[in-house]
């Protein structure tokens, strides 16, 4: 029988990648989002469109009834009071719906390897709540999303000046990346492997990269010189606070990357072969993934 999985946030960057991976594997997909029309516009008749919101326990429960597994992450919100409600309702809905398996991503660095700065303390608390909820669950702990490098706010000088000043790490530090595509492979595999339940897994791309390594990859992709310019986490946080007009968010991002920067240069030199074997997935290199991205338009390069 074909497995039936539910995907929260199906029209967003993380969820849509999971939907596409699940469809590619021939699974039945219940795509969940706050707007049913947006689901239909994005996926037409390939999925079962389900309108629900984690702020509403009843709709969340109904969204999880009758599926074999579900993928979820907490929605982004400017209201800091909402994530605990989202998490509480996700757990309660999974229990009420008798969900057989939940695959949850913390959406960022998580766990004891880092200093417990606010962002990491939040993701770690969410991980622990899911694992200790009594629900059969798998938690994915990604590092930094590769697609951040497509966000002009993070790389304002990349396309105009050929300067990569993100991520805010020292030149010799190697950082592990995870793309939304990578995470989707882990997530869909997890939905099909209930024997992995009860554990949290740090997920990575195939290789860790320094800033100059990343600049070389982007130079090849863009067909123009790119150099890495190291900035401190504090300087990055101040820049983001100005751009986002939020001192709180800028400070939180500075704290996140300060925690990453305190790790040894080789902290992310992880052999992913074992991880790929556990989940039964095959990952592409960062260079292969970036090469497959559409080149930025002239408007984007001028923005």
C-alpha cells in the first residue's frame, strides 16, 4: 500500500521541498498550509490540499488524522509568544489524531555542542519536547541552510561586488551546510523508517566548507570572481538589525553565529556516509547543488 504522509508548511521553502521529494518517490501527500488556494496554485491536483493552522488545535488535529506519518517544523513568526503555542498544539494534535510517526525539524543548529544562546536554546527545547512527548518521532537537527545564500539580505554584495561576507565565520573555519533538498531527502526517508523513532539526528551536506571554499563555488556558478570577506558575528548582527529594523533579531542572529564561531575549525568535518546509510539517502555535493540553481536575474544582481 502506498504510504500517505502529511507535510506542514507545504507552500514554504522547507515544506515544498519535502512535498516534491515525496511525490518523486510515489507517495500520497496531504499538503498542509494556512491557505488551501496557495496549495492548489502550487501543486494543482498532485496533492490532497488541507487548510490548517498550528495556532488552531482543532484544525491541526484534523490535518493529521488518517496519515502514516507527518513532517513538521514551526512556522516563522515575529511574535515570540507563538512558537511555544505552535509546538504545544503540534504535540497535542499528533496525540489526538493518533499519528503513527512524526518527523520534526528544528530548522537550525541544535544541541549541546553549542553555547545555549537564545536561538539554540529554543531549538533544543523544541527537540526535547518532541522526543519526550510520547509520540513516535524523529527529530532532524540541520546546521545552516544553503539557501540562505540566495537571500539578498544575507549576501548584499555578492552579485554586485563579488564579495561573499556570509556566513560570519573566520576564514579557516569549515561550516556544515544543509540544503532544503538535503533535508527533504532525510525527512521523507524518516517518514518511511519508523524504526529510527526516538532519536534526534544532526543532518549535514556531504562536505564542510570554509568561506573561501564557498566563494570558489559561487565564482564558478556566477562565472565571475568572488572573494570571501570574513566579518564577525557581532558585525553581522548589527547589519541584520539595521536591515530588518529589529535589534532583538539582530542580537539573536549574532548570538547564533557567535556560538558557531566558538567551535573548532574542524567541528563539522563529519563523515556523512554513516548518516546516509542510516536514512538510505544519497546526497549531492554543495557544488552540484549550487550549479543546479537558476542564475540570478539582472534585477536581483542589481538589488
